[in-house]
C-alpha cells in the first residue's frame, strides 16, 4: 500500500526554507529598532558630560568670575573707629601751688580743684609745694624764690606753677617761664581766669571741639580761632621785592636775618610741626595794579609828602603778588613774608584805615599788615636822607635795610599767624615783657597742647567720615596701603589720647601729628576713586548679557539630569526580582 510521502517532504522543505527568510526579516527590523533608540551606555555618557559641564560652570566658572570681579577691600575696625568719639579728649594739667601760709595754700588748692572739677578738657593734678624755712628766709627777690622752687620741683612740658609773693602791683603776674606770681590778695577766681584764658586758652579748645560754649561771648568777643588750622609741614618764604633795580640797590642779607631771628623762633614750635625756611629776591615787581593806587599825602617831613595805602587795597596786593612768588612748586602750605622796598619816588608808604586814620601811629621805618592764612607784607622805605638826595640829584641810590627794623615786625607777624599773640586783657593781671626772640615757654606749651588736641580731633573726624563713606559704598576699593594708613591713624589716635591723659605732651604731639598725616593720606588717596563710578548695578548690566546665553543651557540641563535619574530609578526598580508567592 503506497503513501504520498514525497509531497509531504517537499512541503516540509518549503517551510524550512521560509524560516531563515523570516528570521532575516526579523533581524533587519531589530537592527532598525536599535538604530532608532540609544543604548543605556550612551545615555550615561551624555548625562555625565552634562553634569561635568554644569559642575564646571557653577562650581568653578561662577566663583572664579565672582572672585575676579569683586572689589578688593581690606578689613577695617569700623566699630572701633566709630567709638573713638565716645571717649572725650582729656588732658592732664599738672599745677604746682606755693603759698607762704599752709592754710591759704589749702584753701586755694581746694577752690581750684572745685573749679576744675567738671572741666570739659582738663584733669587737674594739683601739687602743693613747700620749701625749707631756711631757704625761704634767704629768698629776697621773686626770681630767687622761683629758682629755688624750680630747682626742687622741675617743671616739664605742659606744667605750670603758681608762686605767692607779697609785693606785687597786680594780683597775678605771668612770667616768661612756666610760672606766675600771685599776690596775697589774689582770689582763686582771678587765678582760674588767668589759667583758663591765658595758660590753657580754653576758648580755643571749645572752638576746636565744637562745644556749645563756642557760641558764648566774653567781653563782646566771640570765642573762635583767629588763625588757620595747623599743618604738619610748612615752608616759610622770605621774599625781598626791589621794583626798580635801575634806580636803587638794596643792601640786606635776608638769609643771615632768617638764621638769627626766624630759626630760633620756629625751632621752639618744631615739637608738633616742621618748618623749611627759604629766601629769594625778585626784581621789577611792584604793587601797582587794579585796586592799588597809592595816594600822595602832604606832611611836615623833609620830603613834604608820603604815600597812603588804604586797607581796602591790601588784599589786592596779596592777589597780585601771589602769582609771582613761585610757590606753586611745593605741595606744603607756604607762609609768605614779603619785604617790599619802595623806590624814593613812591616812598615812604603808609597804611590808612577806612576812617582816614593811620594804621600805625608811630612813625616807624616799616609799615606792615598780616593775613592769617597767607603771611605778611612789610613796606620798607629808604632813609629820608637817601630820598632827599635822590629827589635833588635823581641819581642811583643805595638803600640799606637793617634786621633790627624788619625782624621784630616779622616775628610779631609770626606770633599772629600761629595765634601766640592772643591774650585777652584781664583786670589786675600783667605779663612780663618778652625780651627774647623765642616765644615764652608757657606759650610754646599752650601752642603744643592746643594743636595736639586739634590734630587728634581732626584725625578722629577724618577717620570717622572715611569709615562712614567706605561702609556706605561697598564698591570703593580699599587697598593695602589705604588700609595700613587707616589702621596706623587709628592706633596713633588711641595712643595720643592716652598720652594726653598721662600728661606726656611731647609724645602726644608726635603721635597726633602722625595720626593726622595718616588719616589725611588715607582720605585723599586716589585709589579710592578707582571704581567709584562703576557700581554693582553697572557691573551686572555688563556681565549678565555675556553669561545669560551660557546659563540657559545649564538650566535646561537640570531637567535632563532629573529625567535621567527618574528613568534610572524606574529601570532599577523593574529589574529587581519579585518575591515568590507561597
């Protein structure tokens, strides 16, 4: 019996041949599917690159940009500097008191302590002095008593001594040293007035420290400073003007006069400020100009006339001369002393007030006026015989100037400029005439004390203003040099105030000058203006357009990273084996 096996075999073979073809089609479809979707390894590489980009931009790029564009500012003691004004400037004042009677000495000491008890600037340290009875019996003159007391109780800078002497015409007689004689009838009130007005000059300190008492008046005179604020460095320039060298030759040695008169005077004031003295000659420069027209006035002299300068014209003289004195080459303030030698055709020159009266009634050889912030001008006229001879013959003249005529006037002008000649008159009180070139010793102490307090106060206000400015404007650069100057000024102010309370005036003056110089140097340092007109708003306006295109992809990359993390967590959760059910 036969069966259809060949047909069946052919059918199976056909099916077998069709299977590879199907598998080939499925492989091509799988390859196409793989080509359309990335592998997990590729996704990881893409994410890691994105994370690296974000890390570099945010953790490295942004801090680097912030650091390189930030304003460099040295740390400063802001709170400490602002607290400087909390403690007032106090100065120790050591006062010695000698009276023949111990009872009177005790009463005077008690009353003086009470008057200084609430003083705004001074802490009184009163020392009751005494001498051996043998030495007192041997004393015959006030000078001998003064010498004995100073020998036993030496007076240092800033100290003062009251000595009772029974034979005085006045209640108080102030000497040229650090002493004053008081009579047996002198009261503590009179003594305190002398100490307050002359020795300590409290009215100046009230003006410096801005006390409310500055608005008060004493004898119709407002309490104020009569001189310009002290500077750490000055140049003193003595100029001799010869307007007509073709008609006269001036014989004088201003350098020798400066060394013999000006240097000794200024050396006494060098404890708190420095001076440089210079001299020069200028020719063919006169005082004629707008607003300056000397008028001829008849008189009874051999010349029959003199020339009058109104006081209204004096400022115009300073203005016209200042441009020709050549002081623009120095950075330090300059004190001018101009000696104008008028030719005989314009001599003698006299200064008149607005009311038509002579400014200087005595007929001296030199007329002068002073400007507190500038200096002084002296009009030196030739001798009358020289001008008479010139008027008769009109020949070349030799004019001789003498230091004893000019230098006392110049020294007086120096005293006015530095406010040493400012003693308000007090009833039954007198000053011993100063018979030397240098200022009185106690005047130097007063000058030193007053200006030390001024420099400390000025340095404090400068530092506080600067700190307030730097704290309010954050984009001002504070470099190391400015920071060191501020720190140094702060330390010197603190040390100077401590020295003042201890009574060491010379050391306090040196510290105050250094503090003032450092504070001014820091305040006017040009580096503070480096970014003053480039605030943070302007910086952001410039840099945001540059960084915004870079930061947008970074922000969007966070979304990609979040999606990848979520997908990875889902895959990990699906790949975990499920627990078997029992």
